[in-house]
C-alpha cells in the first residue's frame, strides 16, 4: 500500500511531482522514488511513497522501470502468484517477488486487457516510453482512490485530493454541488469531487493520455453487469457456496511479508474473518474498541467487547483492546484534513485510532469486515425498507396515530438516550414513501424540503440535481429483486463514496494498509447470485452469510443483534463539542458565507438539545464541513495539517 503521484506535460512538472509525493509521505514511510522522462516539448514525472508489504527488498521499489515501461502503483494483487506463473511460463523472467513487477509485466503482455484479470485493490499510473502514453487505472470496486486534474494538454494525478490542492496554489474552487451532496449523504459521492476542476477516476475504468493531447477513457468492469449476470445465475438455479468463496478470499488477503492483524468488533463480519484468518495464522492479533462507560451508557450502546473477547479466546487470537476516549476537539480538524473531502462519519476516528495502535505495535496490514453489509443486506435500512412495504398495508388512520404517538416520545433525557425511539422515528420518516425515495431517505440526513431550507436559496436547483442523480443510479439496473436493488445501489454509491473512502484515508494517515476480503470481485459475483429472500429471511439480515458462518462461529455470535462501528455522538455533542457547535452555528464560515442558514441550524440545535429529535449526526457533519471549508477556502487545508489545526475553532 502506497501513495502515487505524477504529472504529464504539466508546467514545472518535476517540482510539482516532488511536492505531490512529499504530501503523501504518510502513505508510504518506507521509501520514496521519482521518475522523469522527456516527452516532446514537455515531460512526464512519476512519484511514489512506499509502504513495504510484499518483497521488502529494493527489487520492490517504485517507480518501477523496466524495458521502456515505468509504473507507480498503489495496492495489492491477491492473484499475483497465478499471474506470475502464467507470465513465467510465457518466458518472462522476474527480478524480485513483488506484485508490482507482476503488474508491470502483465501490462506489457496484455495492456488494458490485463485489468479485468486483476484481483485485488489498486490504482496506478503506467508510462510507455515508446509511445509516450500515460495510462491511469483504478480497481473494479473503487477500494483505492485516484484523483486527477486536467488543464489544457497537461494532467496531474495523486492518491489524495489534498496533494492536488497543495500544488495548485489554492486555485481550486470549492464545488458547491459537492457540498450540497455531502450534506445530504454526509459524504461526497464518488461521481463528484469537492473541488471543481478535480475528479475521481471511476472504479473499473482507465484513462489514457496521448502525446498529441488526446485523452481516451474506457470501462473494463461494471458492477451493474455483474449484478445482471448474478440474477441469471440465480434464475438458473445456481447456488454459490458463500462459505467457500469467503474463506478463499480471506486466505488470499493474508498474503504478506509483514505481520497481518484484524479488526474485531465482536459482530458477525469481523468475527467471521478473524476466525478464518486464525486458521491460517494461529495467534494472529486483533484490535477492538470500547468507549468511556459514561458515553456508552448515554448512547445506550451494546457491550461489544465481551463478544470480541469470546471470539478471541475461542480461536487463540491475541486481542488488543483500545478505549476510545479521544480529544475530539483535536481529532476533528485532524481527521478532516486526512479525509480529503467532508465526510461526516465518526467511524473514521475509530479506524484511525485502531490503525495507529496497530502501527505502534509493528503491524502494517489489517483485515476489515467492510463490505459485507452492503453486499449481503446487513444494514438496518435494508430490513427497514422491506418492513416498510408491509407497514404500507396497515390502514392509514392507524399509521397516522402511530406517527403522532412516536413523534411525542423523546430520543434522550439529560442522562441517557433511547435507541429504540430513535430507530422508530427514523423508520416513520420514510415508511410511507415510494421505493427509491424511501431507500434514499432511510440513510441520508435530510429530505428535499429540509435540505433546501438549510442552505443558500440559490442552490435549490442543485438539491434537485443531487436527488435526481441518486434516483438515476438506483434505477439503473435490470433487477426484479428489491433486496438486490438496494445492495447494488449501496455497492455503487455508499461503499466507494463513504466506507472505502474513509477506511483508506484514515488507515493511511496511520501508515497502515487495510484490506477488505468481502470487497473482492469473486465475493461480489457470488453475492449477486444470491436471491434477496436468502439475504433477508424473516427479520434476519445477511441470512446467507450467517448460514455460512455458523459452521465456524458460535450461534450466539452469528445471530446476536447487529452492532455499530460508530461513536457515541450524542454524548460527544452534548458534552465535549457543545461550545464548538454554538460557535459554528453563530459565527462559522459556512454561515457567514451564506452557504448555510443560521436560523435553520439553530432549529436543529434546539430540537436536538430538547431531546425530541436526534440530530447529533447532522451537527457532527456540519462541524466536519466547517473545518473542511475553512481549509479549502483559505488555503490552510491545502498546504499543511498545522494550518488546519491552527485555524480550528476553539
């Protein structure tokens, strides 16, 4: 896992590439490399920061140059052994054991046709000295990021947006449409970018720059097509062996020349991976989190630690427990800087602190259960949307009476929160809506009217554009299965836009690689060959994954209520962050610029403080957006973390 950067026919390209690469130092503290080559009246420059995981010797260093090809690559190929064997049989002679060299030789032999053959997570740039062409590519599911910016015939690219912002001298303008989208979702969808000129290379795609100035794009893998193929497999009666597929993926993800550990929350996904990993790596380490007792009580959080201890004890896992009692006033601006874009999920803090602890113990690689919920319908929203179809058959007068009664209930008192009431209010906010609207409303922060009331009135049309984009993505499929339609939408939007994005940035901020065995092309193919009624059976989400896991894990772990990899937000907002919220609402940059309306924010704060509604997530995201916006508009966030922190509201 590494940081990559480069320029193609860009003014002062060498100095720009040096600065890009230096900005990514946290992604690769084990080494740095540069490559330069003349290109007509310009030049191409590639940079690399290395986190050495496979082939720790110099033969794995990058940019890797061989036979007229130069490669800067971030990722891991889990089928590198098979590709190496195939290439060796064709006469290729390898100097080392890195998957980087496998990728370079696969490209030499097959060009873009090698891309669908790659199984792993990756983003890379490869330059051909003979043709003068630079090609950028990103993995099938968007696990690894790749940002780029084009001006004229020039191009600059990097693993992180902050690197592009740093080298453009503060000239990048904030994209207000992306900010509106981030308010809706509490993250920026992968189709948008927080700065206007910049863009994210889409998952499963490539981009080729030619010396004559032409740019060519292509898609080599589409999740929509995989889902359609899965539907046909299911209709033919095929039943994939989910246990075998997950076990094989987990085994491949353990490929490493350095120690590997796991996240272990005590829930199904991480417990299953940890148990499987412990079979191959006896005594493997795992990391779990707990919260301050007063925070956990206030949030009515379940005791996940005892389940994590149970799994660790059963499989001989070396468990490390970390109490999350952070100085959020310090961590909020720090995480905002590292996350690149306004992402309002506090789980990013958990990931950063876990990875930091693992790194201090000498661990560079960790396995995460990320992706299982999206692919196998494990979120509460999936079950809730199914239940909403039944709820809509209840007589309207009775539904109205239920809604009135629940609306009167408090979500919290001064001493504790009521989780069941929060869930009930959330459910009733979308239970009567049409399918796509209900699904969107079940996980976004605002409905259309609420969002329009919150922001600059001139951006009302932008709200409609963002909502239309969601509808278009959700409906862009040929599936007749409601559950799999939700899973496909999540895998296309929620997974790369939020979960994979914060996991990459938070872990790499701690110079740690996180691998996601469920987000594997073979697991994805198998998941979409499973009918929805095998994913949600009765009131059990992830039913088919639970059936697979029960042969390995105790039933009390497999069938325990779902936990959340989150944080005690209500406790933080009512205690640690209350003064900061007041400052941002009354005199923040977003309010002063006119982007957010002060009166609407004050209503959110008042309703949350009264305990009638839970707006802690909304207000947390306002804080993340405020810090990001300050850095983006003043240049502080485009140059250094110190700049962001010194401008932080105190």
